[in-house]
């Protein structure tokens, strides 16, 4: 759905997928990653373990369909495999940061893939470097790997203890998959910020950032990995351990609002249903006097449907997205764009002409996209454009692996709603309340830090410092 799109202002960092105990594990991982492609388009990789314990890896920059072909998948033998799709934020781009990582160690090789961001990575990196660790990449995953290795040396105990100790040292948002020659470990941060679900396939198991990948390969959802839990999967089946007493369910609200695919369920709540409900609640909180409801494709369509149902106003396809724009598409230059060349999105003149339009969008980051769309609708003849946003104003950056622009770029960080409305050229503007997100999610805990500035974890530096760093 969200192809590498100049309209997109927020990027998720990654998606992970793992298979245990199923023939052709790498092929299944390929299909799993393909359905998680919206979570990262910069690079991807798969590591498999053959029955004789040999780790093989294929990774590269680009989309899943670009990096893998039949021969490459066939080279990844075995019934165990983990994979990763990446959008580069922390650590930057470059092949060395494409996951999964593979580590050779005298206590046994292992592979690692992760989604999220460690907030105390600087402190941990210093701690590990002082003790002789050498880093090959700038990724957070390598920190966890070094911590696991270090604990394995120190304790000479089963690897699960080393993993638990390592997880207890890292702070932040993460879903980790660790694969050894005979086991798959699936771990989630104790705040519950990033999703990770467990499924069954034949006699084996699958783990995925999103449940939509289960449907694609015919796996059956078992349950979500709990915050602060490590699930071990091996020939004994599945075992669960709690590595931390502390536990919250602060799921990233943006997973529901924007990132996840509508056919995924996050902690028991379907994403499309959540979005549709936010649309209904948006109408309750901010009705608009208008003729038609139009959603910004694709992630705002569910909310637009909800708004339309609640208001009784017809839902119309006033905006069309061109689906066939891939990574290699030659984007129109700024000059051509100013002349009106629009590739990604166009307004449908005969639908919006002379109409008062309620335009539903899922969020506003910098405001550039919204401004462009409002303009586009007016150019197509819309009489009025009432902008309704199915989330609260984004006011502060995210430190949990989501690439939301820095303070200076966030249009709502310093402007009041009326000023934002004027700057976007809309006739009216309203946002959804934070209360409505809890109501739509049917839950009492969520991370809302980019709206409220209340971060669920310690940040290990001031917001200003972190903000400055994320700009560099
Ligand atoms: S700050 Fe926002 S984007 Fe980041 S984890 Fe929390 S809700 Fe998600």
C-alpha cells in the first residue's frame, strides 16, 4: 500500500518475520516479508539455517521482489528462517545496516532481526566498546548481539539467560527475533510499543510484526507476544518466559492510525475497524456542513468511510492514487510539479466540482502533503474544503523507531489549529481527541507521545538534544 511515496511524511523503521519447523522456511519468509513491505522499502534480507546447522543469508537494498529471485530463495535451505524489511532511520542507510545480522560466536552462531529503536544505545555502545566489543554497523541490533555474546561469556549458562539479561539492559521500543541453529526466540519490549504476533503453520510456528502476513501464507494466529516476554520456539514446541516484572501495554498509536495494514489485527483490534471508528468519532467531535466525504488514499480511506456512515454524507472517490509507481519511477521535477504534473494523486474533477468537501486524512506531519491536496481539490473546482484529521496534532518527535520529522518541521508543534488551517488553505480544520483513540482501540493504554510529549520510557537525553541529533 504505502509504496516509497513522496506523499508520505512518516516512515516506520522495520518489519520482522520468522518461521520455525516448516519446510521451505525461506520461501514462506519471502511471502511474509512481501506482505510487510509497507513497513520498510529500503532493504531486506533473509537468513535460514539448514538441518546441519549452516546459516545462509541473502540481503540487499531495495524491495523484496527486487532483492530475491527463485535461485536466491532456493539457496536458503532449511526449516528455520528469519527475515527483515527495513526503512533506514537509526544507523542510516547502506548495505551493512540491512538485516538480519549474522554473528559467529564460539558458543554458537546466531542471527538477529529487529524492529524499533533502543533509546539508551549510546550508553550501551560505550559500555560495550569499553569492554572490547567492535561494531560493524550503526544498527541497534548489533548492540543486542554484543550484549548476548558478552552475557554468554560471563555466565557460561544457557543462551536464554544471556538473552534475558541483554533484554533487561536495553530500553526502548523493540520486537526482536533471535535465531540459533535449533531455536527461534521472539521478544517484545516491556512497554509493548512495537507489535509482534505468533502463529501456527502445519507442525511449525511463525512470528510476524503484523498478522496480515499470517493470512498470506495460510498460518493461524495463536496470540500476540506479550510485553516483556521472550517466547522460545524449538523441537519441544513453544515456551514463554517473562524477562521483566515491569509491563505496560503502550502500543504505538501510529500503528493503528497509519502504519499497519488494514487487514492486520493489533492486540485483538482490527486496524480497518479501528480507523473506521476514529472516522465516526471524528464526526461526533467535529461535524462539518458539507456535500461529500473524501479520504486521502490509502491509509485514510477507512476513517473516511466511518465519517461518511456517521454523518450520512456520501463517501466519494474524489482523489485517485496511481498504484503503479515503483521505486524506479522517474519522479517529476519540482518545475514540472509546479506546472501541474501530478503522478501520485489526482483529484477527480467531475466528482468534486462545486461540492463542499470533507477531506479526511489520518495525520498531519509537516503539512506539505495536506496543503497540496487541499490546493488540488480547489483547483478541481471544490467549493469548500473542510479538513478533518483522524488523529490528534503531532507536536513532538518520536524516539521509538518512527521517523517523524523534527520539531522545526512539525507544523502543529508551535502553531494553533486556526493558524495551521490558514497555512493549509482549508475552510476549517479539526483533529481527533486522544480520548477517541482509546475508545476506537477499545483499550486503556497506548503510546501517544508524539501527540502529548509524554514519553513512556526514559529518553537518556533531553528532547532538544535528541531532536538535534535526529536532524544530523
Ligand atoms: S511517539 Fe508516536 S509514533 Fe512514536 S511510538 Fe509513540 S505513538 Fe508511535
